[in-house]
C-alpha cells in the first residue's frame, strides 16, 4: 500500500510540474500551438512516465532505508537522534549572529547557503559523535537504561529475584553474603515470612522467641544496609496453609530463585522446578578440603565419646576427632589427618597426633 501511494504521489507531482511548465513558455510560442489541450495531454503523459520512474526509485530507496532502520539497534537510533538535534541546535546558535551582519543585497544569497551548509555539517558531526560516544551518553542519562535495552534484545539475561525463607533469615549468614557482593538481584521478603518471624518472636517458648527476635534483628540490619536489594512483597496465598508451600508458589509465580538452608524445602522445591540457592551447599563447597596425610594445628577442646578421643574444631566449625587425643584437652598440638566423613549434618575429620609432637602441648 505504501509503495503504491509513493508512486501515485510522484506521478501527480510530475504531472503538475509538467503542466505548470507550460506557463513558462513565451506567448508567441503558445499562439503557434494549434491544439493546446492535446499539448497538455502529451506533456502529462510524458510527465507520468517520468513520475513512475522517479516513484520506483523513491520507493526502492524507502524500502532500503526501512530495512536499515529495522536492523539498527534502538539505542543507536536514539543516540543518533539526540546527536542530530544537538548538532542542529549548535549550528543555529553559532550561525544566528551571522544573519545580523550587514551584507550587500547582491550577495545576500550567501546567508541561506552558509546556514544550510552549517546545519548539514553540524548535523553530520552530531551523528558521528553519537555513534562514537552514544552508549556513554545513554549511561550518563540513565545508568540502568542500556542494560534494560540489552535485556529486552536478549543480549543479556535478567537477574532473577531471590525469595528468602524464614530459616535463612534466622541463620544470619545471608548478611555476610550480601556484604561480599556475590548475591545479585533483589531479595524478596514475603509478607507471610514476616508474619512467621513475628509469631516466633511472640512465642511462649524461649527457644523460638530467641530465634524469632534474632531473625527480625538481622532483617532490620540488612534492610538498613542494603535498602535497594531488600524488598517486602505483600503477595499472600490465603488458601495455602504452610509457609513452605507459599514460598514455592511465589517463586514459581515470579520465576524467581528460592534462597534457603532448609534441606527438605530444597528437595520439594527442586521437584517442582524451582531454582534453589542453598546456603549450606554454598558453605560446603567453599570449605577447605583436607586429605589424609595433611597436617593441622588444632586445639583439643573436650573429650570424645570413645575412650582416648579428643575433639577439636576448625575455624569453619568442622569437627576433628583425634585418636589418643584425650590427654591433650585444653592444649594445642599438631595432628595428621587420617580420613574424613561427609554426613547430612556436615563433615567430620579424623586425625591422630604427630608422634614427635606429643610433648608440644601449649
């Protein structure tokens, strides 16, 4: 439809130009024409042919321009438009004083010629600068705008929001994890999680009350420290009774990630296709590994369950069981790792004292 409109406009314009050109002919030539109407039709016919050719050329150029615009990224179009506007504005500001100069009438055509030439030059300069520094300009105007465009184009993937559960808040390690900067995206604290923390804080059970108050204190601290990352979500599922089920439903609805340290919740959510970030799994993955034969300096803190066993702990909380270590309770000795055992409760390391260091009790 657009192609036909372009060609029709060009034909009509060419016919009008051809007919208007008859008025420029001298009067003596017009008087010699025996059939003026036939002349008009002849000129209109030739003008129509010329108009069709011009229309096809314009239509082809338009289609090429349209295809180029479709392939051009939106940020490039925006920056070039801004560069064009700034170039024209600068050209008008710089060329305005020139029109106030007294110029003889004979060379007055210089003013519009310089104005057109200056506008073209500054427009091209503005577009060239936009191509070179366009992304920096968009980032300066809105730091998040470029990333938003790239996400919309599919060049980048959006960071999913994290839905945090009650146990992860009470655990407290989320605060340190946020300080390191490894946890990206927003963290959603559902309204029903806040309600559960409040119920724990108001409980008659001392253990639950301490856990609830600890969770509320940690949540207040991280909200004060990271106000842009912590978002309170008012979404609730009144038809669902358990908080765990509500968390899974919320993570599914927003296509988010569930942040937890609850083993059972992690398994249930994984079965339902929800992405999980388990704090315990992260802690296990970054623990230092000790192989049989490695040496450790360990403080023996207490007696073990079995006779002649001593118990010590590494800095990350891993328990070390030292055979024949009960005699060194309260002291620090060098031990040799003999084996390790991974359990659901964590990892245990078994060791024995170095024979040459039996007398090195501190």
